[in-house]
């Protein structure tokens, strides 16, 4: 086995992206609890996507939210119990379940949006507009490169 140089995680850009993602998830979850919302960050991820495109196939939602089918089913089951969403068989293919927002799920979205509209700018306020644009541009380049690597190595 080859000797690999030790990677300094504090100088590794992807390590920082992971830390920021984790910390923002923690802050988000804490904000939901503080506002008496029985909602996980994973459930929020599903709600916000259904808010844009209601009636998603469960398998598609797993792909969109970067989850395997089993963990997606756990999230869906929890959300059905909480009355945020409901399942319905697809009209064209009875093997396919689609998920839809309930009226209560839509209410929850309306309660969460102000929290997120406050948190996101607050988190980013330490950056100038130019720094944000540079950061977003750099992250888009990294994401595109990762897609190229995944495709070239047949990792999709």
C-alpha cells in the first residue's frame, strides 16, 4: 500500500464545506425547536422541494435529497404520521407512490420560511457581496468537477 501524505483537514476546502453544512443543519434544527416546530432538517428538505413541485415520486425525492430509498421511506413515514404529507398511487403506474403536501404541511412551510429568510442572510452577513459571488462561483466549479469525476469513474 502506498504512503499517502496526511491531509490537513483544516486546509482542505471540502472539509470546510462539510463543517459549514453540519453547523447550518444544527442551527436550523435548533431554530425549529426554539419556534416549537416538530420538524427535522431532513423533513424540511422534503417540504421545501414539494412546495416547488408537489406530487414527487418517492424514488425521485430520495435522489433529489441525496438519500437512499430506505432512509427516504423513514422520513416519508414520519412526515405522514405528522400529517405534513400524504401518499397517493400514481395515476399512470400503480407501482409508483407520489407524495403531496397536506394543508397542515403547507402551514408548516409558511411558519418555517420566515425563520430561514432570517437565518440565511444572517449567516452570510460576514461576507461582502463580492465574496459571496466568488464563493458561489468556486463551489459551482467544484460541483461540476465532482460530476465529471463521478461520470468518468462510473460512480453515478
